């Protein structure tokens, strides 16, 4: 099984040169620590920055400079700041090539749920609905099962949806999967995890085509 | 001659606010919030408010202060985590909440200020957000119709401003402020640095003074940080 940081490391392998990338809160944020050698990407945070850099040095935090997770950040040379309408114009207008975000559930048709548990947790969708409705590449970063051990890869989402038919790729602590033709296609296994383990942890339709390689981290 | 928008303080800037009005309040989290105007709303004890703001502050700061006093009837926001009192009032039904996608919220404010009554967006199609909204297909993709938002007052915070109401924001404290500034019937801007008209470079102004009715020098800024994250120098 992968750690959260290893999930981020595996997702970082999907980055392509000259992409603008939006990273969600949680595991996705860690992707920025694993950019492969020779790949140039620029990170967008939807509260209004392109060219987001690492956390500031202690004592150099600026209350006016945060990311969408409300963490203090820095700006890299060439960064820009903009208002929220411009920020989502970049997103809806497909000027940002990749979105990485977390999820509570993903369905085999690409539906995603990550913003609400009725009667229990209602924090709001933030920018997630705008992001999943428009991004051409959406990678979901999540654990394969929830805290009760239940699969998060389902035939149909049970929680209120964030977006429909939008997720194309999922990286979990157990596997890399592609979402197409109303099924989860198993692309890679985490080191030491068997196809049978993944089948057991996947409630939706899992397609296993030939030998499934182990991830290289 | 530039028109003069200067007022002495928050108290005068908020003259005319009443119970049951709709307010836009700039900021993202606690970043770029109009701290002085919020304090003045608390002081005035106005109630029954509808607040349009991306977030609802934290328990003891920002709009959380108005929630504590039960001054807000309805929130229109995109993300309201980080506030226990908010969650309690919402789950108990005391507080009405309309959650809408962040990009739609931003564009609805912008549209309100720009004279665009509504627009289509793909965000929220197929979700609870789309319920009761018109759906139309463009280029094979379904979109939902979202209406512009308006407010009796918009409260915004800028870094620098001049007596003509021209505003310059700093870093990510810009966020919703320029959009809400456009959409208020009366827009009240508070600034950290106030200068006479003519001192700001017209090339650098983010919000032209035409959108601002009242401007004042803010005081005692706390500029709290929700999540201090740092790295070590070694």
C-alpha cells in the first residue's frame, strides 16, 4: 500500500511539460513536492494565484498570500495574482491542463462526490464543481477504501454529486485506474498489492486486462 | 476633478445599513476581509442579514462575529468549513444557507456589477446545484443558467486606495473584492493605505473609483492567518 505522499509521487509522474496545474486540498497538495526532473509546470490556486511556490520560511508568512487551502505560501518569479472571476475563467476556459483533487466516492461512469454528507458534514463545494465540470484531465487522489473499510470506487455514487462523467484517472493507495466505458480499468498495482486485493476493495466494475504492472516510484 | 468618495470612518461609511438587507462581503477565508466594516456591523446590531461571501469566517473572527450575534439570516457562500457555530446554526435550521460553486459565485457577482442578468455555466450540472435551474446544451455539453447577484451594500477591503475610490489589492487578498465592488448599490471600501487622488499610478489600479461610493482609512487590522504553514531554512 502507498502512503499519501507516495500517491502524490505517483501522480507527479503524470505531469507534462508546460502544463498549468490546479492541486486540491490534502494529498493533491503534496504533488508539488515530487515534480519530475526536466518537467516545468506552474501551479494555480483558485483563490487567485498562478506561479504558487513553496511555504514561506518561518517568520516570512504574509497574511495576504495564501492558497485555496488557506495555507501561507510564496509566489515564484513570474507569478501573477488575479480576482476570483478571472481565476475561474482560466479553469472553465480550459487554460489549466490538469486538476488533481480528492474524493469521498467515484463512480465507474466518472461521477465524483466530495462535498457533502447529508445531515453530517456540509462544508460546501468551494471550487470543486467548477473544476470538475471543465478540466480535461482530472486525476482523483484518494485512499481506495474509507475509514470503515468500504470501497470508494462504486458502480454509482451514494453521496451528493460534485460532477458527472468527469473523472478520467484515479490514483489510490492500491492502484492506478483509468475510468472509461463505464468501468474502472486497472493500469498499475501498488508494490506488494495483488490484483485480487484490488478486486476485493473495488465495489464497481473492475476491468483487468492481462498482466498488471507494479508502479515504479 | 476626481469625485471625492472619502468618508471619515467606518461608522459614517455604514450609514444607511438596515435590518434585513443583503450585503456582499469580500475576502477568501480571512484573507482580504473588510475587518472594519464587519466590526461596525456587529456594533450596529443589525439583524436579518443576507450575506454573500465566499466563506463565513471562523468562530471568533470575520463573519463568525456576526453569526455569534445571530445577526445573519442567510448565507450565500461556496465553502463554510472552519466554523462550528455556523455548522450548528445550519444543521439546526436557524440559518438558511445557499451553497454555490466558487466560480459561479464569483461570476454571479461580476455579472451583477456588469449588467449581465444571467449566464450559462457547466459547473454544477447534474448536481443539487442545478435543481430548479434551466439547462441548455452548447457544443454538446449541458450548462445551467445562473442569475446575477446584487447587494444593497458591498463591503470590500483593498491594500491602497485614493480619495476618488480607486483601489489596488495586494496578492491573493484580491479574490472576491473587485467583483463585489462592482455589484453593490453602495460599495464601501476600506484600505490600509489611503492617498489623495492623483498619487496612484492609473496603470496600476485594479478597481476604478466609479464602482466605489465610499472609502475610508481602515484601522487596527489584525489580518489573521487561518493556517500558518512554513518551511525551515536549513
